[in-house]
């Protein structure tokens, strides 16, 4: 009998920023492999549509309102998942926003960085991710089991022509959080990994990629594969990191970038 290493039947997954883009792709991938998926997002209308897509396809999906800027709300939502389903197996710390232009543009140069924008990006991309990791670890530790998956970015690995100081610094920070938590949580059989996407066609930055073909073409030109990715192309890696297929992988941040960081 063959074993499906990627089977997630009966596993419970919580995904922040799951109403759109990469978060939705992960929710769909897990649900397709039998998981119960809890989609959390600040955009209530998009969340309703996203959950509807999954339930109409016959999957077990729930939506919960969540603003990751509020750590108490994160903890409450995760505690509610455990109260409803008895456990949390997989937590994707994914909600994130863009953070302003690169320094190739005047408004992205160091003296012009807007610190109000900086604070908001850090609250969502860094503190929001950390608070989600914290809440997940708190319920996973006693069970000595779990997977925490952090959406990082190649902008946190290398400097480049697409992202500015604010976004890149927030993503570099969460890469280190993956390393720290992986080491602390290894004795509890909790694997902590991240992935670092290159350009994916999502609704990030207010959906500007859908309106600006020239921006998409420029991003594609920065990647050896010469195209931006569809969110569904994350599914394989997300399943790897969430499933028994990665039983000896922890503390890594895997680029999924069409070769961009190899250049
Ligand atoms: N698209 C890319 O090219 C790319 C590249 C590298 C990394 N990423 C990262 O991927 C993650 C997902 O982004 P995406 O590209 O799918 O964008 P997206 O805008 O399509 O999805 C992000 C989701 O997060 C939600 N969100 C935003 N702020 C939130 C908050 N405060 N609380 C809860 N939810 C909130 C949004 O409502 C949205 O549904 C982000 O962390 C982003 O930085 C994206």
C-alpha cells in the first residue's frame, strides 16, 4: 500500500491573510488534502467569498475576522480554534502588506522613509507574525506537535530593485524569528519553517499588479524564469512544509522565486 506523505486528513490549519493570494492558495492546498482550514483575515467580504469557494468545492473551511495588529485577538482566535477542534496542527503566519518604494525612487531613499508607514508595516509584517507564532506555540507545546509556516520574502534575503527599506527589514526580521523559534521548539516536535516568495500575482499593494502590466513585466524581467508566479504555484511547497513529507525539516526558509536569489 502506498503512503501519501502529503495527506492532511483530520489536521487543523489556521492561516492568516487567507482571504486572498498566497494565504488562500495555502488554505486551498491543505483543504484539498483533507485538512480543516480556518481562514483568518481583516477583509470580511473577501473572507466570506474565499470560504464560500472552498465550502462549495466540498472542503471543510471556516472564516474568522482577524486584524493581526491586535495580539489579543490573535490569541483569542487561535484559542477558539482549539476549543472547536481540539487542537491546532498547522499555523501559517502569512498576513502581510507592502511597504513603499525602493531606493531607486526618490520617495524610497533613506531620508524620505515615512516612519508612520514603517510602524504600520512592522506591526503587521513583523509583530503580527510574531504574535501569531507565539499564540500557535502556546497551544502546540503541550501537545508536542505542530507546524508553523511563516511567509517571508526574497526581499528579506537580498537587496533588490523592487522593495524598499520598510518591507525588506520586516521580512528579514521574520526570517530570524523562524530560526529562533525552530531551535526553541524542536524539543516539542514543532517544526518552524518559512518560505521566501519572489514575485507572485496577488492583490498585494492594493492589487496594483492587476492594473499595471508594465510593473508585472518589470518584475518578470528580474527573474530567471522570466515570469511572475501564480499563487497556485505555492501549493506544492506549502504542502511539503505542512505535512509528514517534511518530518526532518525545521529552521529553513526556502526561496520560491523562479531563480531570483540565484542571480
Ligand atoms: N505577492 C508577492 O509577490 C509576495 C512576495 C513575497 C512575499 N509576499 C508575502 O505574502 C504574504 C501574502 O501576501 P499576498 O501577496 O498574498 O497579498 P494579498 O494582498 O493578496 O493577501 C494578503 C491578505 O492579508 C490580509 N491582511 C492584510 N492586513 C491584515 C491584517 N492586519 N490582519 C489580517 N489580515 C490582513 C489582506 O486582507 C489579504 O487578504 C504577505 O506576507 C506578503 O508580504 C508576497
